[in-house]
């Protein structure tokens, strides 16, 4: 596999950044994930971080060097993340459980597989056009979807009800895990994962145009800055992770070009576990994940205290 990846996360005007993102890969499979902790509930940053760590841990255990069934893995790993967030709430005596959205993409065998819960989005773009994107699990978008004739693009949801979700990870109800149809990848295809702090501020046509006109390492930070400027002093957290399949060979200091063929068989690399705590991901099990929670929470509190 060959791909380029660029990721940016900014706090915006909020007191803390509750978005989390990251990726991990073997020689023959790569996983990209983004989560956005929900405001109005406690410790959304912990929920987002724990969701990504759980999914990455399972990926490491099962991608040897590829997943047997990427779509089944997506369903099961996301549900496992939901269970871990619920367990965290129970063991810490929280009356209101932390909650988070999540969007996950697996690239394997020349195809993209993805799944999501909530309103963190995935865009699939080719030659400066959007082929498809995830549909938010929000009341506003579902109403637009119902009202629009098949084949017409949806209006950009807006207004005070835009962020009202009917499913997420960590709540008392089973999450609605939506798995997309696999998409064969072509050279130059772009997959963008982003939080609502990005897509809520930038019209879809503008977002797609930026990726059609700029290289990945320019487009990702540019759209993040556009969203921050548009959001102003009250801007939400803004996070974007872009992947380009078989990107141009030039290496840029601000981007990472991955050529997984050079990895040893059985090799595994990840940016997810190192986000907040120096965790050992080898042979992590439920007990390891649970023990890491205290470290995660302490690190988050220390980071907030320094702001």
C-alpha cells in the first residue's frame, strides 16, 4: 500500500479539545479514525480517546497483516468502543455517561471500507468531485434525507437543532452503527474524516473544491483555518484527517507518505495510543484498557490545568 496522510486538530474557542484522531497500519491494511466527544455530557475527551484506543487495539490484534472481514471488524470494534465507554462511566460512578461520535475507515485490498456513528463525517473525493459522504445521525439531516428526491444533494444542516443526534457511543441505548458500501480506490482518491466543527462552517462545495485544487498537505490545514475563521471567537473544536491513495512521490516535511511494503511482516505502527499517554499496545486486553483510563483522565486534567 502507498498513501499520504495529513491530520490537524485545533481547539478553537472552546476551553478544551474533545476531538481525537489518529491512524495505524500494517503492511497490508490501514485504519483511520476520528471521534468527537459530545458537549453537555461529562468527559467527552475521555470518551473520544477511549473509543479510538479500543478500535486501534482490536485492529492491532486482528490485522495480521490484514483484517479477515473489514466491514465486520468495523461493526464489532465500534460496538466494543461503546461498551468500553459505558464501562468507564459505571466504574467511575458517573450518573451521566461520557459520549462521543466516531467515524472509522479501513483501507485494504485496494478498497476503502468505513462506518460511523453520529455526525463526524467521511468524504470520498475523486478528481475534484465528491463521490459520496456519510449521512449524519442527526434529526435535521435525516429530515432532509427524507424530504429530498433520490439523487439530489442535501442542504447543509444548520440552526440550533443541527447537533441533535439520535445515536452516539456511550449512551444507554445501543448505537446505530452505519457501515458504508466498499469503494474501490484509484490513484489520487482522497478520503477526508472530519468533525462537525469543520463541515458545519464550510459549504460542501467549497470543501470539495479545496481538495480538488490543492495538494493534501495544503488542503487539510487550509480548510481547518477556514473553519476557525468562520467560527470566530466561539469556534468549535476543528479536526480533519485526510488520506490520499498512492500520492505523488514527493515527501513534504509537513506530511507523511507511507509505503507499507517496506515494513516487516507483522509490523504495526500507530499514532492513536500515543495521543495522551505512553501506553503499551502490544497484547492489550480489557484489563489493560481499563488500567489506562486513569492515566488518560489524569493527562487530560493536567493538560487543562496548563491552559
